[in-house]
C-alpha cells in the first residue's frame, strides 16, 4: 500500500524565521528617551497567518485586522462565527507562544487592533458618541504631526483621538501619541501606554517616529490644559516653546491641527487640592461635583457628546533645513496652529446643540 499523504493542520514552519519580540517594560524611575537602535522589524516581513487557517476565508482577520464583525460575517451565520473563533484561537496561540512583534518603542499593533481598540470602541461609539470631521486631511501615508487641544482632567481625549484616526481613516493608520513622564512611571498604565504606541514626549522620539513615516500626536498644552479650571474651558493655554514645530520642520512633516469639543465637561474641575497633589506626586488633584465625594462612582465621566475635527494640514517641507532653528518662524507657525485650533473650537461650540446631545 502506498504511503498516505499527511496534510499538516497548521504549518508553523512558514513562520519559523519570524522574529519573536516582547515589549520592553519602561523603568519605574526616571524616564529617558529610548536609545537609538537598528530599524525595528516592520510588518512587511510577516508571513500571512491565514494561509493555513483550517477555515478558508479571504475575510479572516490577520494579525493587524480588527476583530469587529462585518455585515458579511453576520449574514454568514455559523460560517462567520467559525471564522471569528478560529481567528481568536490563532491570536491566543500567538500570545501564549510569544509569536508576535513589537517595535523599538514597545508598540504592539496586533494587541492594539484586536484587544485594546475593541475595549475603547464602546466608550467612543456608545458613551461619548463621537462625531469625526475632516479625517481626509490626514495624509494616507508618510509622517505627519497631529496637534490637538488637551482637556478633561483625565487624558481620555488622547485615547479617543487614537480611535478616531484608526477607525475612520481609509488607511487604518495608527496614531502614536507623545505622553508625559508621569504616564511611564504609573504601574499598569505604563505597560498599556507602550502597547498602544505611546512614547515619551521628547524631540528625539518624535523625530524617529516621523522619519519612519508614522502619524504622531501631540497636545502642547500639557498639564496646563488638562488640569485647568472648568471656568476656563475651551480657552487654549500656552503651547510651550514651539518644540513640536521645530520637530516637524526637521522632518518636513505636515502639521494637522485637531480640535476636540466635549472633553472639557466630562470631569468639571471646580477645585484643585494642591496638598493632596504634592503628597501623591501629581501635577494637580481635581475636585469635581462628584469626585471624591461619591467615591469610585465619582470617577465615572459624564456622558457628553463629542466632536473631533481635523483641520487642513500646514506644510513644512518648503522650508530650508536651518529653519528649524529660526525662533521667529517657530513662533509664527506655533501661533498659526494655535489660532486655527482655537477658531475651530469656537465654531464647533456655536454649532453644538447641547453638551449631552
């Protein structure tokens, strides 16, 4: 009798040469810019995990595909369910075996697409009911710097902006946010921020990301914006010394202004306990109508209605390389970006029917 032909159920040999990497945990102490290393392994080197999937389907999600069921999956009935179960089991196997990739900054694209975005999406779609405008102003490829206002006591606006770019941009681009040092010294928050693609708010990391063709997000107001009193809502604070403009000029990356309405009211900050802030090592300790008076319940944000609008990009590739050192030019561009964001905020506020609807 002839030898029977053995058909492998799951050929892992096609991925045998894939680099296995794990995210590096940021130190709990002083946060420094990540050291310059060789170019991180890109997603182009990946083999298609779906080629040996036991349930053949051209729509089965790969490592960076979203796990949201499509209308086609819903209509397929058991077939769509089987595909989602197979994709979920494949994802779980890769996580358990360490067969997944992260870049030099700790960004885990697969975990972000299939888990973290899925956790943030109900808050984005159902709770804050965010409306997005002007997403076509974000370049389809290449580096760009998105500059937004910062508000809301807790930095939920940055996370919602990430979901907006990921879910509404035709190219499904990832937004890499620049975060404050405090983010990277908090347990759990540090790890999640790295997985989501956040990195230290410094010129070195920002330039590396832009040079790699990434979308970089920055909120120049910093703690002055997010921790301002409720009475100063939608009044932009100082945009630092214009470091983000210098970074964009060095890389020739366009600057995309972004205006966010709705975040100011989620935690109306009516006071600031400076004593508790110093004891805890925080830049401020907010007092709102519900927090800390209602305990954990007071930490639930109010369900306001949000609008995120991306403005027309401001090009920087027409300037000479030495323009990044010109303080007058940096001041003028910084003021131009700030004024554009402030004007859009006022326009959106006039158009808004209600804080909650």
